[in-house]
């Protein structure tokens, strides 16, 4: 049942909308928010670019993050 729903709705929508947008991305994080190593690397890069390692802890970012992680669907 789920395979037919995936094949009929999810996969075509992914192919039509998500896949074409990959060419505009700077970073794709496999497994999204579950990939703690990649998230830590991105946070460290942001801290380095900002030049202040305390900026994220002291700002509204820490209470209400604007970073939205969209999971990447593995291709078969």
C-alpha cells in the first residue's frame, strides 16, 4: 500500500520540485537533522565566518532557530 502511494504521489513530487532545486544548493545534508556531524560542521563554519563563537548562544537563534533542515530522500 505505502509503495503505491510513494510511487504515485511522493516520488513524482520529489522529481518535479525537490530534485531540480539541488543545482541551487550550497550544501546537502544526508539524513537531515539526524546527521549531527554535518550539523556541527555547519555551525562551526557559521561561527568562524561570524568571528564570534558566542554569537549563536546569545542571540534569538538559540531559542528560535531559523535553520530548517529538509531530509534528502535516498535514490534507488
